[in-house]
């Protein structure tokens, strides 16, 4: 089964300057690499890096922008955010769960200072609350 490619170029706002477009393309590629690393490393979040990559590519390159938005792995989440300012429920719960596990392991095993442990725990709680409050259009009702 082939994946039908969609042209998202109309959503772009390409920058006029070639040097600025190059900078955006380089930054977009860096964010894609960080996002891919985040898919395999629980310390890095994938979705924010892919959103940043899409924003950079939207100013730099229709080819890269279309490639990212047509990606079966990352495109649907990016499109959900761009169109509805929401995150799929499953993605949100996975992000909060991985963040809780990663921060919990860091606090228990790697951070010896109680003040820093408390700060990390507070940071994690605030970030989890922020993520949880972002709308999810596919959230189960019940």
C-alpha cells in the first residue's frame, strides 16, 4: 500500500533571504536529528523537536517541509498541532509517562542534593501539568 503524498507548500512562509533559509534548514535538520534521538532515548522528547523542525522547514524548504509532514511517524502529530493546537491523547500520555520515569530515575539514582531533587520533581510536575492541559481531540470520554 503506497502512502499518498500531499503538498503542504501553501502553508509555508519561506524567508526571502537565501542565507536565512539555509540557517532554518540547518536548524530544522538539527531538530529532526534530536527528535529521532528522542524516539529512542527516553531523556529527549520527540514531539517538541519535530514541531520546531516543521517550523524551521516552513521558513526554509518546501521539499523538507513536505517530507516531514508526509512522514507517517511524525506528520500526523505535527499536523494535529498546527491545525488544532492539540496533541493526540496517546502521545501526551506517553510523553508524561516517559518524563516521569526518566526524572524519577534521575532523582533517585543520579542527583545527590535534596534541593536539586526537589527542583527536578517540581519541574516535572509543572511540565506534566502543562502537557496534560494541552487539548487532545481524541481523548476518551468517560
